[in-house]
C-alpha cells in the first residue's frame, strides 16, 4: 500500500472510545425503534441487520471493552442499553454454542427487537413506575412476545431463527414460561440463548420498581435458575464469558485501591483490574493495571460506583478505541 | 488438625468429579494452614474467589452428567447444590480482611460444603457408574 493510500484510509476512520461507540449504537437503536413504531417495514429491518453486523464485528476484537461500557453506561439516556447488552451477550454465547456467524447475526437482531411490542409501555411507564406492575400491565407484557413476532412478520422478517427467538424468549425449560408454556425440547436454541442474555442484562440495569443489581448478584441469580428454567451449559458459558467479576464491575483490592475490571479472567477467578482510585480514595492521574493473581492485588469484593464527576476521561483511556468508518459508521438517527 | 485426604472411602471413581473434590480438599487444607500459622488473611480471599469458580464448575459438571444419564433424583440433588452455591456467593469477602472469626466461618463453609455434598454424591456416583460414566 502506498503512503497516500495509507493516509486516505486513516483519514476515513474515526477512533471512538468504547463509551462513545456504545452511545452511537444506542442512538441508532433509538432511531430504529422510532421508525419501526411508525412504519414497520424492510428499511427498519435493514437497520437492525446493519446494527447487528456492527456489534458482531466489534465483538471480534473489543469484547471486554464493549461489555465494560455497557455495564458502566448507566444514565437515563441509556434506556435501551439492555437490548444492546443482550445483543452482545447473544453474539458471545452463540459463538460458544458453535452457531454460525449468520445465525448469530439473526440472534442479535432478535435481541434488539425482543421487546418491540412493548416499547411504548417501557418508555412511558415501566422505567418510571415505582410501584409493582398492575394486572393489566402484566397481561400486556405476557402478550408482547407473540405481538412482537407479528410486528416483525408485518415488517418483512422471514427468518425463523429471529422470529422464534423473539416469540420464545420468555419460555422456560420447565414449561413455566410464556406465551405457550413450551418445554425444553420445544424451545429453539436461539430463544434459550436470548433468555439468558436478557435476564442478565435486565438485572444489571435500573428499572422504576427496583434498583440496579450488581453483576455479582445477577450472576448468582442466573446460576440459581439453571436446570429448571435455563439451560445448564449456556448458563455455565455465560459465567465463563463474564467471569465472577465481569468487565466494568467496580471492585476493591486487598491493598485498598479501587478500580474497574478491564478484562475477565477467562476460566480463572483472577480478572485484570484497572485501578482508578488509590488507597486513600484519591483519583490517580492515569489508570494502573493490576494482576489480581498477585496476593496484595486480590479482589476483595464488588463495590458501588464511586461518586465522582470526572471519571469519564480516565475510564475511556482503559480500553483500546474502536475504529469507525466515517462513511459507513453509525450516524445516530 | 490433620490435613484432609481424598481417602478411598470418599472417592467416587468418576475421575472428573474426584478431581474437583480433590481441589476442594486442597482449599480446606490451605485454609486450615493459614489459620494455624496466622498468615495474611488476603490468602483467604483468594481461596474464596477460587471456591466460587469451583462451585460453578463442579455443580454444572455433576448436573450435566446426571442429566445425560437420566438420574432420577436430579432435582433434589440440584437443590442441595443451590444451598451451598448461595452460601458461597453470599459469603462476605471483605470480612475476611478484618474479622478473625470470618476465617473460621470460611473453614466451616468449606467443610460443610464438602461433607454434605460428598455423602449426597455417593448414591449419584453409584448410579452414574452403573450407566457407564467413568
């Protein structure tokens, strides 16, 4: 490649922090939902596929950074972060379950559109409602999987994997799920994967009637549902992907330092942590990497996000940036 | 107290399960050692983190084998697993650093985890071996 070509290629690319990358995908998803509600047609379906493709590509080299940003991006503007996080988890779980790239693409689409029939309710009510769900809301929710499938069919989706995953993502192995009370052998693999991704992602995001749960709590709860409700191998795979301390979790180390898990310890209980606050609670000038296998850097426990205003820059520097094509990158809505 | 050993009485003769039980026994002995020699409690935190990982691996390994060979008491066995898993997840790691009694609680957690579990496992292992598991 000549120097001129190299410069042109470089100038056509933006490098986004993992947080900005997630924000841009979120904005694009919001725009897609707005359009789908007005005119459910092929154009909006193409937008879902396009977004799914970007998620799949970015997961190849930026798995930990994206998972961390999805865990840490928690402002009220991130109302559909659950769908994005579940999409990323579907890609990673699908890969472990040896699904083909094209099947995984459809599964990510299913994740992005799983609640398409109750966006209105989520948007205007559930996220702000501090009281438990009413009888009529519950009835509506129990129908959303079937209605969601119908909306997607109307919009032109023909792929069985996508449609079945949306319709069956609340079915449970013991037949206790909805809408049809299907049992293990009758639930598609895509729906089993999506169910696990959705339950985990839903627990680590705040909702009106309940607070945010820590990743440790969410992992425990998903683990306890294995067997009766969720597929044992897929649950084990989720914990293998995330680790007991998932990327983006705030942790305290034995030496008193506070940091964020930057990469899970694959198959070992020792994640890599980027320390952000020293042992007296002072913000460090730059994040310092700690190997938690070393005794004094052992992870003691997860902690709540520290209340500091200026964490953005230091957190952004922890994970490599993601190159984004200026011409073909996501351009909001 | 003498170190624990995976004696023939405790062995179930299904290799993958015995190997994981051995890891648990090693953790019990390490914890006992740390207590005997009043070593740095950070080592206990490392053991707790390893125990959480082993709990997930071991219980899923057994449950997949039980399912594969259609073990009739899978549901009950799983609910015993859940009790130990819940205690392991809920154990307060931070307390190990500044409360000496927490170290003893960790040791009893490990011991009860092993003893209740291995006795439950004996019947399961007999069934699995008869079905051809090794």
